[in-house]
């Protein structure tokens, strides 16, 4: 059912974690006077919905939901939101939040001791899993029978004293989140959206990342996030980066598709659960176990990485977590309550956590459940009373009528007018995949105003691809102001034309006021060319670092046509392979040939920027980065090539002859010399890695899947590939890993 969705790739992501700045609830119908009280769903409708376990999205549950974006409606909506306390009251509902890393196992025992034993029947269930399926098939092709098995086990483990409707299920590889509500609340759930963010290698592999469901419950917006962050004790910075990536990249579409998407932070209540993987530092394994035996959890907690990172404001700023009065939930021998006795003898840690953010939230319990022994983790639960805003229909009607009456008094011909704090923006020394932000303020006059950046004539978007305005549209009440951020981010889609000079950091933005005038904003800057986004043959002709070359030389080389064979027209013979590729592969060959999880664990973003600068300036002697960062930089380099290593022209030939090594070699032989050399060089390096598989735990299938999607890219662009097509690309590369090319 719900497989991988919304996992945009690393180089599309924003590393700052900033959300949008305008109110982004759903806007309304043509006549706000029609915003009359809802009618509840009939009992038979709800019963059918519960029985069939369909997604329950009520178009009447949120009284302010409206379908169109009109100025009058927007004014009414804004006033209604300001006066919300006049027509709503707080009512408590009980939420069960549970997380369980199941270590790839199928359900072997009843889940009631975790989900429903010893508690009142909750109004809402939020149940999250990690490592649902550890097989390579689930990782690369996203299908797994475990989804149905665990869904069934959860449904059977819910509280027997109530009937529940499944609202939504979302899964990314092994990270799954389920949302259920009592059947009597189904009519008050609306605007249900679910999204996923992969934070594994290159920011898109779904072995790590997060899934989230957002919804409106009565008049309160709620977002539930289930995440599985980077593993290993020393990798807390990668966990921090995963958290920030999930926050910045998790975006939910709105009822009105013309509105900017909602981010996690734009909700009244946020519940965050999962295997966050933060460990206990500074204490050896035996000391940790001794403190657990003594139940000295406070002493242990003083050394908890998550506590330290929250205190340093590196993650989960503004979130709360209950006191840890239960022993660490990781790592046990499967089927027992014994600590890990494997060779690695992992130190116990509170990997599995539940945090929350928002008002009117009371935590009633926070505990682990030792009775369950299926996994090497123990499940964790937290029960909350959450105050939700419920509408008083009569007071709502009165408030609406007052707003409409006062609105009628406003003169329709009032012309909106704003002032801008800045109209010219200059971005200096823009680099590949390095976000730059310039901001300005729109200050409104005395008339409510709706603003939007609009397309210039004959252009498909309001700005160039490397630029975006955040927010790009919005609404301002009289005497109010809003900050707009102009974000500049060059990725693989835009780098090549900036390298060649076909595009420049130049643009004009048109800010349009509804019923008002247009304002023009000027954007300029300079781009520092990079080997990332440069063609292979171009780099082979660049004997010097790209930043040491005159811009005109870079332009000529980047625009140079790819020749199948060297026709002798060039003055100098090119290098066999790009020196930048050589530097990265050589570094990995010397330092990472036995590195565990190579090409499967992401690097650090700051280290990527350092690697890029070393390659672009030729200062390879100063290169200092982790093996994982270099490996990810290599993959990003291959992905950024405008023409892949295996040229687009032979893509379909490769798929047709996958499984036939002789035919496959003949296709490779037709590649231009520089592309052919790179392919042979990479295959030789990957074969060396496989010779060390006892140490690095890599196998041919893993490498073929990762490199298959980079070396063999569909000419049609970023359309979602069929599983069969992915498997053929994997098979094509795999045969070369097992045989010399």
C-alpha cells in the first residue's frame, strides 16, 4: 500500500531546517457567509468507514476548511483565527503514542501488553515501527509483506473496549506509522496528509529517515512524526543532521493546492516518536549495566546524548520529554531480557523515545514494555491528555456574523499599499549545494492585502530554478508585516548552465498585490564554477583545477561537444579520467577499503562542502573528511554529471542486454573514450571493495543497486522507475562486478 513517497534527493534539500512564515491553514469558499456549522456524519456512514478501515477524511470536520483562495474569504479567515478563543473551548482527548524497532522480525506475540494493557481506551492511537524489514528487496524495491503482518497485529492489539477506524498508514522501507481514532471521533478528523523523507546515503535512501502524518482534529492541527536516525555511538552529529533534514524537507500539501506546503513546525501539537539512536556516552559497558542494576537512571541520563544535544539546542528545540524511569530499551538478545551477548556487545541505550511540543499537553505515562521479546529493542509507549480546541456552534455563528458585518462596512475600492525594506539582492560567491539566504520585510498599510510573486511574460515560474521565495504568497492584515526569505541553492539541475555561463545569477522578481500595484526586485550575484555539474569530457580536458581557469575557458570546455572517439582536433590530449574522480576514489582505496557501511551511511554536510572546495581548488593535500563523506561526495559527483557515465543514448540497450555479459561489454565498448575509462575504473574499484567484503560487509547486490541508479539514468529524467527497470539496471552493473570489464 503506502510505499516510498516524497523522498526528494539530498541535493534538492535545504540544510537550514527553516519552515514557512505565513499562516497556512486552508482557505475558503466564494462566500464566507456560507461558513455555517457543519453537519456530523451519520452513524451508518461512520460504522461503514470503521468496518472497511478506509482512510477517514471528513470535509466537514474542520469548520474553517474552505476550497478557494479569495481575498474576502482570507480576511474572514484571518479574523476568525484571531478570535478563535471566542467560539472554541478546550476538551481533553487521550492519545497513545508507541514506538517499536522490530529488527526485521515478523510479529510473534500479541501486542496488547504494549498497546492496551492497564490503560483506558485511548481516543487516538499513533503507532510507529522501525526496521520493519531488513531485506535488500525492501531496501531497494520498497515492497514488503511485513507491512500487512504488523498492521494486522496492531489492529488486533488495540484496546478491546472501543472500536477504532484506521485513518492512515504511511511507510518508507522499514519505517511505518499508523494512525487510528475511536469511531465516534472519525467525523472530526480532516485534512489528513502523509509524507516521507529519506535521510540515508545521498539524502534519499529510506533505510534512515522519517514518515509523518498530519491532520486536523476538531480545530487543532496535529503532526505525528516517526523517525529512525543514524546509528552508531559516535555518530550523534549525523543524527542531528537527520533530524534537521526531516524538519526542513517534510512538507504537506494543503487543501488549496495553490498554497505553500505545511512544515512540521506549523502545527499546534507535534508528537515525535521513533528509534532516535542517541546513546549513552563516557561510560563503559559494565558501568552502564551496573547503574541499570542499581536503577540509577538519573546518573545514566546525565550521560545521555539526546539530553546533551537538546541542552546544546542542536536538536528538538522547544520539545519536551518525560522522565526516563525505565531501563534502556536497546540492545537485548532476541527472545530474552538479557543484554547483548554478541561479539559487538553493544552498550545499553535509550534509543527509543517519545517527545512532544505544543500547549495543553499532559503526559500521563512513559514506559517500556519488557514483556515483548520479539526484537533486540523493547517497545516504548507514552499516554497523553491533549487539550483540543472544539467549536461551540452557536458562538461560532455569532462571531462569523460580526466579522461579515464589519467587513461589509469596508470600502471595496480601497487600494492596498505596502513598503519593502529592500529591493536589490546580491549573492556573492555562490557555490554548488551551499544555501544562501537574503531576507526582506513587506510592511502593510491600512488595507488588508494579498501578495504573490507572479510569472513574468512567457516564463513558467516566478523565478529561476536556483531561486525561491519563502513564502511566495500570503496575506497581510492592516499594519502588519512579514519577512520573506530569498533562498538561493544550486543543485545538479542548474549547475551545468551556471558553469558554462549559459545562465547567470541574475533574475527579476515581480511582487504583485491583489487590486494593487506590482513591485520589482532585482537579484544578482556570481557563481563559482565547480567540478560538480561539469561533463566528464570537459573535466578530462581541464588539466588545472576548475577555479584556476578563466571563466571563458570553462565556458568553452563545458559547451564542447562530446565526441565518440578523439578526432585529433583538440590541441592537447585529454586525461583518461577526471582528476577529481581519481582523487576521491584514490582516497577511498587508501583509507576506506575495509570501512563498514561504505556507500550506505551518509556523510556530514559541512564535510561535503570542504571536499567540494578541495576538488575545485586542487588543494587535495588539505582534504580531511570521514570515509562516509568522501563516499557520498563521489556518489553526488556521479549524480551531478549532465551526461551519465553510461550515456543516455545506450540506456535502453543496456537494459535489454542485462544478463548477457558479452552483449553488455559490446555496449560499453561503444561509449566515448572518457566515459568508457571512467566505467572501467569504477568497476575495478568496486571489485576491490568486494574482495574485502568480510570486513566492509558490502556485497555485489548492494553496490549494483546504488551505482546502477547513478551510472544508468533514464533519459526521461526523474520519473519514477518501475521495479523491473530498477532490477535490470542493477543486474547490468552486477555482471561487471562479478567479471572484469
